C-alpha cells in the first residue's frame, strides 16, 4: 500500500486487472491534485506526477491521453466529490426553518475555510480556473459545475427586489468563492464569520 499526500491509502498490486488499473488512476489523480495545488498546473510535469505516485510516465499515458485529459479527470472527481459540499448543502435542508439554515450555512462555511486543506483546495480551484480560461473543454466543465450549483440553490429561492432566483444564486456563489479567497489571504481583516452576514443579506426573506 502507498500513503498519498491527501491522506488516502492506495493499494498496489493484487486484485483483478481492472482493479489494478483503477488503483493506478487513483494514485495518479492524487499525485496530480497534490502537486498542482503546490506548484501549479504548469509547474508540475507528467514526469513529476508519475514519480510522486511511484509510477512511470508510461503509466500516465496508459490511463490518460495527456495532461489535459488528466486534468479533466481530476476536475471531474473534484467537482463530483464536492457537488453537495459546502454551505449551500445546509441551505437545501427544508426540514429546518430558513433562519436555522442560514445560521448553519454560516457555521459550515467557517469550518470549511478554516479546516485542514482549505488553502490547497483553493489553490487547486484557482489552477482549474486559469486552465479553464485557456482550454475550452476544461472551461466548459467548470462552468457546468457552477451552473448546477446555482440551479440547485435557485430552486429554493423566490424573486424579490428585481432579482430573479437565478441572479441571487449567482451572487451567493460569488460571495462563497470571493470571500474564501479574501479570507485565506487576509484572515484577520476578512474573517470567515463575515459569510453569515453576507448570506443573510442576500437570502433573508427569499429562502423557501
């Protein structure tokens, strides 16, 4: 077994051919996630990723067509894992009164941006964005992920003050992302607790 930088353990050897292939892919994806967060997508080569995973460069090309294909696979896993992650998940809990959901969303946000790995996740997201601005396929995959998050949130909102639910959902996502980057850069002057005030200003009275 090999311990990865993400804290997950990947088994090597044994099992069926398909299982070994999945283990190899997982090891490469975990190495890419770690190195790209630390050094940037252009700062870590496929050789670097293969070496960090304890594999050869040939293993990379046996599983991915190239760097873009590897990045898209990592982006797919990253976004799928986090589709229901974060404060917006708390806002969907219709079993709770809106006031409680807003409060819980604020607490969830604070835990997320002050917990272990928050800076690495933010750095990786920035790398995805920069790459997506230059690569059509990656850019559309990122845009689709955000569109799905906005759509899910908009279904819980009502129109008010000239803002449609879709517009308001876009502002909530902008608050989430923008405040996260400001907080990680300047936690004393931009505290994580500011998120709850912002989410209340945007969703107070319109959360169904």
